[in-house]
């Protein structure tokens, strides 16, 4: 219809604007439409075998890959994969982030439509402090649900999320330690499994995969492996060669990834920047193909970290040319490159006969398999499984309540002299809130975060409790506190009933590509805290927002500092969670997931990857499992407003007889200890020797609480590099005041009593052990 503008009539004007409105509506609908293949309305593609859902995914993928030209194949090997219009295949972005909530920091998510924010949970290190597997799973499920909602709303180009980070928090200076579940491989492994099962839409126990193999969203465990140094004293992650013993690989660095793959069934792995014992992770066939795929049964895609392929030639000099670097990673088993190196150099590698096309096809099979499991080759995904997940579920009240629950259950009470906390809830109370983190909404998020549903700072939340009697002073110019207005802060502290100081770190102090060089609070923070504490009418409450540990021994032993709370980076509801704890509406129950070292630990080179101590060389070891040195706070430490007592009982009668004569060869170690290789013991045998330990947990106080029961194993004789003690189980329970809860642990000698020998083999040794919960012990002897 043509309209002559010089002769417009009211009718024509109405028709013109009506048609224009329809055009806008149509274009808006098209822009909000999620990308997908196999459009039933497209006659040229709907009949293709790879679009027939009655066929197996494997058959469909095989058909799809067979139809691609070499150039089309190569185009799909990078994170920003272009469309293949002739086959109706849309563009796809592999890089999206969801570390502790759906984030728009990758290329795949753009929160610019009806969804402008997503639920922002606490940074992982604080969530881990809850020691609550069910909570971790629920968070993962919310993230997977909100991710699918964003995709359905047309605000995502992909559904593959590069989380969780399950590297061991080995060194307290690591800038990315905040992203991890901490220093213990058992905790980290269980977190990985719970998070991945939640995000991908499986059941908590993994027994039900009611989605028929389809993924709610795709999770990717990173960074594989032994990656925990970013940029320290001029040494960066791109060039770093981590020298790791087989023993440390077996019982520290690798177990979380094995759990993520075998139990969590993660659909993605990311290989790390660094080298391990000389070989770049992304070019390590033994790591990617032999270990992950063949030994552990990994079924999914393997991505490089961003530009991790280019550095194999450009920075590490491992490959002789860019072509060799591309051939190395594809032959090793990597599938997709975050970056452009594969797009730029793969064709040359084929032409120079350094790379067979079969290796490209192998990678493409893994990539399209995941895209099909996401339901992106079955027509419009909003009309299929998960299609009814819409924008109304993002930032729902239930999701925001879970963010608050996670923050409350993770926050750790480190000190509470004379029961200073909780503060009294009276109308007449006056409170000074002092510190550079008191009103910093951004600090609450940590890194890898998206726009939160809402953000409540500690200052805002505390004002709701003390109403108009709150006085605020920033104290420092910034978190680095190069300048502090101590005189003004002291004057304010003298005039109020209570002082809450909100101090610590932020992303200027610790983050990706920025490790710390000291463990003290930055700048003049310590000086400010001490001066205010001495001037206040009552001992002050010190709140620490940090990812990594800090040496606050000065505050721990200062009688003027009455209480210390560690709140990590607590997410969108962190301020409210802190206020509820400070004023007694929630009983804290979090426990530290990392050891807090003294500040002189910085004398230990961050580049030393050894877990086990070497006292003769002055090397103290690392983490609670091996570290032999002074501590500011122990792994697993955390106080409550109530007290708990334990009672242990078992059906083993303190002796576990293992008749191994018919189950393989019993060997002797150098100190004549009898041992057996776990790999030689059958699964049936290990299960038959399992036993249970019952822990009665009594709340001795007057306030209900959520309490984490941590079960440790300790050998009576430390030898052969065995851990000083190791966590073998944990469970979070609600216990009402005066009540007793019972926790049952099922222990397998093959899994829980074994340790790694120097060759990296898991062995079960004869000898005396002690199971520990709090101050209670249960001795048990392993007898062959």
C-alpha cells in the first residue's frame, strides 16, 4: 500500500500508524525470539535428518556434521560461532557466565529486554561456608531456571555457562579464591556436583534424570587443572608452569573435577591457561582425553579459557607455530576456543597435514551434541520442554528469599566476647556505622556478577533496625584506605551506644588477574579500627567483607573489639542478612571454608604448588590438611549464639576387619605398613565394608540454629605424607533450642580411609584412626 504524504486523510493517517505499529510489534517479537534450528515452518530444513527428534542425538549430530563444508566446520570451533543459513542453523555464543547468578559479563547474555536483572547470590566462598549441599543445589536450580528464562525471552545467544570454578583455594593471596568453594577437595567436589545438577535440571541425588538427557542449562567446571595463580610478583597465569606431584594431583587438585564429571555429569569443562609439569593444560592429551573422557567418562564439550590457545605459542613457546598450537589442542581433545586462534589457523593446519579433519569432526560432535541436549535443534524452544519458563520467574520472591537465606547461612561469627551480639532491639539504641564497605552495594557482589534484583547495603539494613538513630561515616577515602579521617570517626564513636565497623577488601584488592601480596587489611584500616574501638563506649562489632582470608589477629585479641563477623561478598541480600544477624533475628552458623593464615605466610612463594610440608626446608605446607604452622582461624571454625554438644555411636565396635586375601595383593610400604591399592578392590567389596556413624547434635542454648556437623578423619600416626586430618563428611541441620538432631554418615573404607601415595595411587592402609566431630572422638582400627 502506497500513501502519498501530500494528500493524507485522517483515514490514511490512521492506517499508516496502524501498519507502522504492527511492524514494530513484529520486529520486537522477532528480536525477542530465542535463536533455534529446525524451524518447522522452514520447508528447506525441517525434513533434514538432524532435525528429526525421533532419532538419537548421536545420529542427528553425525548427519549435521557430514553436511558441513570445511570452512563451515572451522567457523564453529570458536566461542562466537556464526550462523549457517543454508542449514537453518543460527549463530551461537558459548561464553556465558553464572558463577553466583546469571550475569551479563560474557558475550552470551544481554539483559536489555523485559529482563534487566537476575538473582545475585553470595559469592561462592561465602555460600560454601554454609556447608549445606541442599542449599547449593537449590541455588544451582534457580540459576538454571533464570538462565532458561533469559533465553526464552530472547536475551541470550547461548545456554552454556562457564561455572562453577572448582579449583582448590590453595594460597590465601589468590585473587580468584573468592570464586571457589574453598580449600578442601571434598567440599569443593560436593559443591560442584550440587551446583551442576541444579543448573542442568537433574535431581539432587542424581538418581532422576527426568528430562531425558535434556539440559535446563549447561554447566562447565573450570579451570582444569591445578590453576590457582593469576598475577603475583610479576608471574602471571599465562606463563606459569605449575610443578605438581602425582600425590598432590591425586588427592587435592583432581578430585573435584572427577566428582564434577562422574557424579555431577557436567556437560562442559574448561582447560586452564597454565602448564602443569611443562605441558599446557589445553594441549595435554593425557589430561583431556585419557583422564577426563576415558577414565572418568566425560560426555560433553571442552573449551579453552579465553585466548588459552594463543598463549601456547605466543607466551609459553610450547608450540613452534600458531598452526602447531591449533593442532596440539585439537589432537589433545579440546573442542572450542574462546578466542579466534582456531578460526585463523585451523585451515592451514589441515592443509599442512598437521591436523586430520577427523579431529575437527570429533570436536564438532561434542559441540552440537550439547546444543541438541539443550533443545536448540527441536524448533522453537518456547514450545517445547522448559518453554514455559518465563520472565516472571526471574527475581521472583522465592528466588530473592533464597539469596537472603544463602547469605545468612554463610556468614561466620569469628568472635563474640561477653555475648556482645546480638545487639538489643530497643527504640532508644543509637548506632554508628563506620567503614568504606558499609554503603558499597557493588562490593557485596564480588566478581562475575550481573545486575541484581535489588541491593541492600549493611548501612541501609541497619537503619531499618535503629531507625533514625544511625550515624554513618565512611572512615577511609576508599577500601585501600590510603587516607582515614580517624579523628571524626573517633568523635562519632564516642557519642553512640554501639559501633559497627564494616571493613575488609573489594575487587581493587583481589580479583581475576590480581593476586594479593599481603594478608593484612589494606592501608590505614587497622589503625582506624583500633582507634575507634578504644574510643567507643562499648566493644565494637567488626564486619569483614572479603573473599580471601585476612590476618586480623590485632582484632581477635583486642578486648575493645567485641565481635567479628566474616561476610565474604554476600550478594544482593547481604546487607539485610548482616543486620538480621547483628540484631538477633538470625542465629549465625557459617564455618570458614579456608584456613586464615598469619600475615608472615607471604614469605612462602605463591608459585610453590606443594601441599605437603617439608619442615627441614622450612616449608609449612598448605591448607588445614597439611599446614604445620600458626593460624589466625582454623578451617571449619565458626561460632553461634548458642552452643552444641555431640554424641557419637557406630555399629563397627571400633574395629573394621578387612579380609583382603582374596581381593588382591597386600603390599608393605617403606615403614612396613601394610596397604592395598584401592583400584584393585571391587566396588562390591568396598560397599560391603561400609559402615555408619551416628552423630547426635544437641542444642544446649536458648536459640534455635542451623548447624553444620563436620566429620574429620585423623590417623594416629602421621606418615607417608598422609593428611594431618581430612574432612570425610558434613551435614547441615536445623536444631531447636534444647532439642537433639541426629545425623547419619555412611563411610566406606575405600573412599574415606584411603590416601594417595607418592605415585598418585590411592591406597588403603592398615592402622589406627580417629573420627572427630568437635571435641568428640571415635577410634577405629583398620585391620587386614
